[in-house]
């Protein structure tokens, strides 16, 4: 009978140590999580305090929005290798060109271009208008670069008539 009592006591003792070990591991995990959150909070507070500095705000406006002071001219270099003289492989050059194409135009210019393109009639509607005889030809002033391109029509259906 005493062997059974000792076995039950040992099981209770092992169970208590196991629960203690699990709780200790959970506590250590929560302490690590707390330390990470405190560090993140500190970095966010530092980020907020940077915005109180006028020089930082000016730098962010220039970098993110493409702002310039009155009298300044904004210059965007498409091929940075030509300016810096650094040798880079084709992959990084492709990455530079893709980032230049998206970042070289300020966001408000892209927005205005998108609005102009949305207001244009679609090609299908224009072709229908040309087929019905109400279409016009001439210049298209809403190209991405802002330059005009001349368009000509041979016949009403857009063919040369040589077919």
C-alpha cells in the first residue's frame, strides 16, 4: 500500500515540475515579447520625434513627394551609372530603371495623368465613333510625356485602302 502512495506522490511531484517548467517557458517568452515591444515603441517614438525637426520634414518632402524650393530645378537621373561611374550588373541596372520610372514623377503628376486618361474615351468607343463618321483626327495631347502625337486615318475602318 505504501508503494502505491509513493507512486501517486511521485506522479504529483513530476506533474507539478512539468507545469512549473511550462509556466516558466511561457513567462520567458512573454518577457522576450515585452522587450521586443518596448524596443519597437522606442523606435516609433524616435520616428515621431524626428518629425519635429524642420530639416527632416523638408528632406522627406523632397524625397517622397518631389518638392523643390522656389527657384530650384528638379533633375532626375535615369542612368545613375553615368553620374557615379560605378560598375553594376544588368540586374541592378534594370532595378534602377524600374525604380526611376515609378519614383521620377511626383505622385500628384501621376494622379493628374490618371485622371486625364480616365476622362478619355476608350479606343472601342473612338473606333465606333470613327465608323459612324463622327470621329475626329488630329493630335492627342494627353500622352504620358505631354507631347502631341499626330494620328491619321486612311479609310473609316482604319485601313490604308491598299488591301
